[in-house]
């Protein structure tokens, strides 16, 4: 059965299509906005990160180069004037003050300008956060103790006195003892009352014999470096971060607020956080990502993050004389894109409002188009149902085609109503004629079916005559033989010529003949009972319980005369205990017609054919599969096999009603179904299913 496809109304199709187009346009626009945003994020992220990185590098390098140049100037004056060869350091103090007044006051990152030598002497000038300065001195005037004075003169009161201060062990001096070359110290804590963390640029001093004699040094405050990193506008407006690490990824400075340097107050011991352990989300995540992914130097890279994707760039300071530090810049998406996302959201909201307004207007306009068509369709359905008096409302549609459709339909309705009134008047006349012809056709069909049954009964009678003839003939021969032998023995008995051996021979022959007679009479009785059962079953109209396999065997036996000149074989697969409650005569007639169809059509050209009959119960339904290995069926035969009067051997004694009767018996009498399958030269199969009661 072909399932009817689901029909959609014009209203659903038009409005649905309209909405799909609107949604498609809006979705495409949103996807384009998203794609454009991603493109801008990638391009702008790379460009801004690269530019910002160059800017940060310039700032940091400038911040470190200024103290470096001051130190070079300071050392050159010490070397040229040989100030470090004098008995005390008063001239060096004066030089430090002049340099502070002329240069250092404009360089806030410089915290200390100092000098130390191999004699253990030390002279330094320290700047405080309030702009004041402290003289730090260790020479013969301080009796070799380091005194930090509270003012710019040694006449100021001492702020701190260190008796055991060993200059040669300090981080800004000790590295140059073994390797007297310009260099930068590692981070360390100043041994004074402020205990600030600093990094120092160191230059060696040499005497006239080119022997190392001392160090000129400039301290750069890390807090000044942090202030430089924190002052950038881009970082203050977002969550970006700049941080500097050494070659071991220890933090030197960063633009965040988290502390990264810890100093023990009592011992002055310094602990520096690694970038990967600092509780700052971007510093922690970016440092781990760079170390794990082996990120190339100087290449902006988009780094995924579950909370805030960002761009990062990792590169060293480019000037050779500066510390071997790496600078990392990490800028989140929000910092890079600014208000682009917010403007896109605003644009999308405006477009959605416009789309909603246009959608409402579009649906209203479509309804104006659809309404007349819907009313016309509804009226057509009423007419199809036989309601001719349909009043289609007159609508003045703005669309010419719709108006023409409604007007033409109204005219068609009037014409149809007039035509059907005429047809109704002649309906009874044609109905009477049809009834008369139908009765004639039914009578003719009934007569043909009765003839087919009589033909089947004639075949049955012929089968009875043929099958019973053989055992009855054998029985008559046995009786004649017994009679002859009896007369022979009787004469010998009268003549007294009967011997004991002759008498025993007579009884032996009599016993054999009687046994042959009994067997043939029993066979005749069995045949008569089988034929009688088939004949009786065909006349029984009420259902009864019977054994299906017995019916099948009886049919095969009754038709044996039809294939007496061939050696056709039957294979029956039916349970012995399959008892059903149905019409045995119907099944006999169905099987008889199927076997005769095989003998006459399928196996007519074969001497040794095979007919199979399989029967079984499944879920309350009797399933019979009948088949033969004959010539098979063409597509045309399969299509028309159950049609009345259809035969491939018309004019050769075939009426074409056999398979039609089978179809009617299965579908009408048994309330079941039958179908056939097969190909040319591949035999045929008939599948019969019938609801049944069984025991």
C-alpha cells in the first residue's frame, strides 16, 4: 500500500518559507559579524600586541639605558681625574652631588650612585622618595664604618651606622672581583634601614697598571620599574599585563598588584616568585603556556583561555648592554577590541527589531494573499464532498491573479451546480441499468464457477475410477485363482489322488492369495474413503476441526491420475499434530487448483518435477507456502494471475478461473491473503496466510 504523502497548506508553506528566508538572512548577517569580529580580533590583536610590545621595550630599555649612561659618565670622570687614588673620598662625594643635581634629578628610577674600591672604601649618594638625599660613606673619616647620614652632608646626624659592613661581599661589587667587565647584578636587598630591592649596573675601575681597583655603580629601583609598567593607559583600562622575567623565569617586575618579592625583615633574605606560580591569571597562564608550547620569540600569538582569550608576545631586551631579561606582554580580547563587541551587539539588536517589524508586515501581507486562496480551497473541498450550494464570499483582492481565481471559481461553481442537477435527474435511470447488468454478470459468474466445480468433480470421478481399478482387478484375479485351485483340490479329493504334500501346497497358495486379496480390498476401501472425504468436504459449508496434513495427502492421492505419465515428486512439510477449525473443503479445493495449475502450466514440459507444500502456525495465523520448480512466471502473468478468465493456454481446455477461485476462497471465505512470486525458469511460490483456530 502506497502511503499518501503529508500535504502542507499554502499558508504554512508561504509563511514558513518567508520566515526561513528571514532567519537565514539574519543568521548569515550574525555569522558575518562574528566572522568579521574574529578577523578584526586576529589582525588587530597581532598588530596592537606587536606595537605595544615595541613601545614597552622602548620604555624599559630607555629606563635602563639612562642609569647605564649616568654610570658611564660617572666612571669616566673618576678615571680621568683619578679621584679614586686620593686619601679620602671627599672629591668623589662632590662629583656625585654635581651629577645628581645636573642629571639624576631628571631620572627618577636611579636610587643610588655609588663608588667602592679594593681598600673597602665606599661613597654613595641615595635619593629618597620625598626628593631628599642621604650621604653614605665609609673611609678614614668614618673610622672604616659605613655611616648613612640623614642629610646630604657628613655633618648631618647619622641615620644608620654599620660597623662590620664588608663591601667586597655585596652583590654590586663581588661579581666584578673575578670578572671585571661591565655587567648588571641580580636582584638583591640593600643593606640599609630601607632594605629596598634593587638591581645595579656595575662598571670596573682600573689603576695606572690596569689592575682592578674599584667599582662605579648605579642602583635602579624595581619599584620605579613597576611604576613604569603600570602607567600605560591600555593596561589601566583593561586586564592586560606586562611582566619581566630573568633567564630562569623569576619575576623581575610586573604591572599587576600581586606581590612577587618577599624580604625577611630580620635576615634580609630575598625570595622571588616565579611567573608560573604568581596568583595572577594572565601571568600564571601565559608563562605556563609559553614554557609548555615552546612559543617562538617575538611572534604575537593568540592564546586560548576559558575565561578571557588573549594575545601574548615574548621577547628579550634587544640592547646588548642591558640585563638578560625577557619581556612578556599579554593583552586580553576586551582590552584589544574595546567597544567593538558592544557596538556589534547594539547593531544586532537594531537589526532584530527591524526584522521583527518587517516580519509582522510580511506575514500580514501574505495573509492578504492567502485568504482568498484558502477560501477558494475550502469551497472546492465542500463541492468535492457533494455540497453544491457553496457561497464563496466576494473579496476585492489587490492582486489581479487572486481576484481572477476567486471570480472564475464562483462562475465554475454555478456551472457545476447546473451540470450536477442534470446528472441527478438521470441518475436513477443509469442506476437501474447498472443493477440489471450486475445481476446478469453475477449469474454468469456463478454458472462459470459451477462449471469449474463440475469439471473438478469430473476429474475426481476419473481419479476414483483409475485408482480403484487396479486393486479391484487384482482382487478379482485372486478370487478366480482361489476358485480354480479349490476345484482342482476338490477333484483330487474325489479321485483319492490328493496327497499330503498337495494339500499343504493348496493351503499355502490359499493363504498367499487371501493375503493379496485382503491388501487390495483394504487399499480400495482406503481410496474410497479418501475420495468420499474430499467430496463430502467440498459440500460442507460449516467449519469443523480437521487434521491439515490428512487433507493435503488426500488431495495428492486424488490427483495421482493427473500425473500418472510423469514422475513428479511431492514434499510435504506439515506437523502431524496441526489440527485446525476451518473449512476442509475450501482447503481441498485451494490445494487441488494449485496442484492442477502446476501440472498444466508450470510442469507441463517436465517429466520429473518437484512440488513443495509447507504449513505452519505463527501467532494465530496459518501460513501455507506452495511452490514448484517449473517454468516460473513473467511479470505480466504475476500481475494478472488472479484475474478471472486469465490463462496462458486459452483454447487448450483452460478456463482461466482456477486461480481466481483460489483467490476468492482465500480472501473471502478464509478472510486471508495470497500472493505469488517467481521468475521465468525459476519456479513459483504462493504464500497463503489465514487467521485460524487450531488444536
